[in-house]
């Protein structure tokens, strides 16, 4: 009886102390994974951005928070593939529910062609990611990608190959489509697609960084600033007579590049000018600053202030 009473009074589940410790550990793991991911994305962006202008990113000694903030450039890339996949899935559901012949055609093709039809469907679903993996490998081989970007491209090619083999096995083995496997929460297809999708976003981020750098190189960027140095008397002037654009000023140095014509050179020339060697530096925006607010925004501000709007 005493044993039964003790069993009835025994607490069910983990103790409060263990539950609190578990939540703390889970929060720490999530925070660590998130910060690591943000830093990785920012590293890819900064490496591609400054590398495109022939500047070694490590010489800038960028702070980790600054690098992590560059991960904001990946947001657009993260939405591309899921948005396209969701659009075509909703389109298929809408057509199949309203147009009976479309559903019956799908069923007839499935029965007639069997495994081959499933292979085509699965390849169509993953084709954007496979094409991106192939293109990343080609671009890395042609341009000679940097260390970080080269590792990303290599890992993307390996993951793309694994995904291709999995799709072939899925079509001829279990005879299933990859969407149904995802809905059943199978770890292999979800893992392969997630890794390839994130790596593709990193590659897109690097390509976007290269485009941003080219805008700066050609003076088309809003932040393009032309700089003209007057060196100290005892310093030998080795700077070219061409227009120079300021990239950044860090660690006691100006980092500048020669302004390029369209299309910009793949091997632009950059210069490091120490602060101590400069007597004065004249800087001017290349493009005029747009200080006017859009008309619709100005109207809203005037309404909030209660000021009548002139016709």
C-alpha cells in the first residue's frame, strides 16, 4: 500500500529544473545556429563584393556584426524557389479541381508511362535547383571563385548530384513523387532540398554582391564617391591620373579603385592609400543626391501635419 501511495505521488514527466535547463539549451542552440548562418551569408556577400574590386576582404578587418548585417541581401534569394514552387502547386490544384480533364489526363499519363512519367514530374520540380547547382559549378570554374564561394559551389554540386540520384531512385523504386515525400515529412528529401536551396541562396547572394560592386566600379551606384588625393610633400605620387572611386576607409587606409567603363574589367585595379601619406582628400558624389520625397509620401506627411495641400 505504501508503495502504491508513493507511486501515486511520484511526479509525472521531467522535473522543473530539467525542463528549464532543456529550454535554455534549445534557445542557445537556436541562437548559435542563427548567428552562424547570418555570419556565413554575410561572409559570402562581403567576400564577393570586395573581391570583385580586387580588395582582400581580410585586410579590412570587418567587425562580425557588420558582416552579419550583410545577410539582409539574401532575403530576396530565399523567396524565389519557394514562391515559384507554391505558385505552380496552387495552379495545379486550382486547375485539377475545376477542370476534370486535367486531372484525368494526369492519371492516364501516370498509368500509361509509370516510372518514366514520375521521373519527368520529379525532375521538373527540382530542375531549378539542379540547374542552379550546374551553373554555380560552371561559373566557379570560369571565374576562379574565392575560397568561401568555391567551397559553397563545390558543396552545391555534390548536393545536386545526390538529389538527382535520389529523384531517379524515387521514381523507379518506390514510384512516388517528391511532393508526397515532403508532405510525409521524409527526412532525406527535405534535407537535400533544404541544403541545396540554402546554398543556391548563397550563390545568388554572391552574384548580387558582384553586381553591386560593378555598379560602384562604374559610378552607377548611389554610394559612388569620387576622391582626389593631395599627397604629402615627402610622399612619392604613384597614383594614376584616372578617376578614383572610394570603396571604404578603414584601419588607417583609404581603399580606392579605378573607375571603369561599361562593361567593367574582371581585373580592376585597387589602391591602398595610408592616411599618413595624404595631406588632403577631396570627395564628391558621382551622382546627384535625390533629396525629394515621392509625391504620394509628401501628401501623407502634409495630411498628418494638418497642412492644406496646394492644388
